[in-house]
């Protein structure tokens, strides 16, 4: 008898542990929905009958900003003939004031494909990463000022029509990428910056001052920090000492835990404030799921494409929204890289991991982020709620994520409003079974809905209120 009672108690505790409650508070606005669904690299345009494109799905996700780093690896975009400074201005000995010394044609087409999808270009001024033994573009320019003048003319081509150019009002211009990545091996086998830390600080100082003087209305920043926080602290201290203008500070992180990304966001903000740059934008423009760079790398690549990757993406967006990171750019939407978790490599159909980006676009349309809370102890749940301007429609992205693959029990999550009742509700599920599938949910008599969430899943709810 005693064993039976203990068994029943254990079952009750198990069921209690697998239930949760989410309360949405439309009366508590938290500001705007931030651009958390930005990416690195743009759509693939089907230019021939034998090729496929993904521009329709790209546009439907309402990607706000597309960073152009590493685009020159992609045959679909134009390989070594696009974006990088050495591609656009291939002979550094030439006169940067003459249009004939620039090669804009393929970069023009690539950027146009981004703009045609409704996204803004976030232009990385610099070079792609170089993993090979011989280095081609990552060495410090022979003349820092001349390099800055070349960048000035690239900006004029895209924003002011110079050299048969365009007036695309590209606002974000980032100087270089991950100069701290191999700072201890800068003279043996660097991948992103083949010079010393001091040389990079001087180079950045010259470039930023020149470009901000020429274009005071544009957002000039960097340095796309690979992850060395102490290096970033020294960089910001130097920028402050030299009165270098900065409109944003950009940084990167790869991890398996979204909470580590939130912790990094707070740490980055702390060094920005410490060095007098607390008021500028903090931009995380490379991130993705990585459990381990060696033993578990292939596992990590598989996760990027599946339901667990979708849940990781959604949880990261939610936490960065809460931390008020100003922008995210997922790495990578480029088709030929294993880090591309958004598209099927063969036919460019969206994967499960694409749908948090689509859902975030739906949340952003609502404009207003509102408060929500999750029952205490449910550390694997994440929620972002948004309210329409007229106050009659609520959209919500609910995520269940954890890195433990041995958890298999579904969790019953009750979603309700702090006051009032929900009307008609539509729900779309992403998990190991559902592929952004609409699933009917009924609103109970007391005005709530119950969502059965499998481990590593994302649910998009839209409700009339």
C-alpha cells in the first residue's frame, strides 16, 4: 500500500514538472520589437531555368538587415569578384578617384538581390576569412588613408550614384572583421588580420575618422570582435583616447547555450559603458549553434538545420530582445557553407531552422513588444509577445529549448492573458514531427489555450484579444 502511494506521488510530481504557465501582459509595453532576424548574406536568385532560387522565402521572412561578410565564398553570388575591397578595387597601386579602377558589376547585382527582397544592406568593408596557407587580402593595407579613400568611393557609388552607381541609402558600414581572431599567431598563420594589434588600432582609427568625416549621417562602426573580450576592451579604450567616432560596436559568439549569449551581451555592454561608448549600438552579427569546434562539430552542423536548431535560434532571439541587443545577424544564409541552417543545400527550400526568422518577421509587424512571464522553474521555456497597434491582435513565439538530447517528455504549457480572454487562436508548430504546421487549438471557457510542447520546439500563436 505504501509503495502504491509513493508511486502515485511520484507520478503526480512528474506530471507537475511537465506543465507550465505563460502569462502575457498586453498592458505592459516594453518598447519596439528589435531586428533579431537579420542574417549574413542574401538570397540566391534563379538566373537560369536549371537553377533554383530562394528569394520568395527570403522576402517572406522580412529579413531586416543582411550583412555581406564572406559573400565572396559563394559561387551563387559571384565568388571572388564581389564585396571584398580587393575584389572591388583589385589593383591597390591605381588612383582611387578614377571610376575605371573599380569593378562594381557583380557586387551591384548581389546587393540588388538583397534590396529587391525588402532587406537593408549592412556592408562589411574588408575581406573574407582566409583559411589557406597563402594570404591574399587580410594583410594590413600599405596605406591606411588610401584604403579609407577607396571605401569612401565605394560608399559614394552605392549611396550617391558615383561611377554609374545607385542611391540605395545603405546606412551601416562596418570596418573589417575579427581582427582579434588569431592575434597570437598574427605573424605565422592569421586568418582575418595579418598584422599586430597596434597596427589594427591605427588602421581602424584612420579609416573611421575619414569615413565619418565624409559621411556624418551614416553609421560607421566595427570591429566585428571574434570573442576576445580583453582585446575588445583595449580596442574601445584606444578609440576613446584617439576620439574615434563609433556608431556601433559589433561582436560574435558561437555556443550551444542561449544564456551564454545573453551573458556575453551584458559583458559587452559593460566594456562599452566602461570606455564611454555605452550609448552606441551593440550588434551581434555572427552567431549560431556550436557545441564544440572539434569533436562535436559535425553534430553541431546537423543541429543547425533541424528542430533543435530552430529552438536554439528562437531562444537566442528572445533573450537578445530581452537584453536589448540592437541587432542580430545569423551566420550564415549563404548557401554553400555548413553554417547555413536556413536552406536545404540541394533545392534551397526552407528548413525548420528558418521558421523562427519568419515568425520574428511576423512579430516585428506588430511593432510593440509586451511583457510576458513564465512559471518559476521552467528554465527551458522562452517567450516573446507582441501587440498590434490597435491592441486587438497578439502574436507570440513560444520556445522550448535545451541541449540535453535525452529529454523526451512533452510539456503542457498554458497560455493566458493577465486580464481578459483570448478570442480565436491560430497556432503553427515546429518540432521533430511538425514542419511549421498549423495545429488546431481550442480556447477554454476561462480564456486560455494549452500547448503541448515537445522538447526543442517552437510554437507561433496569433490570438484575437
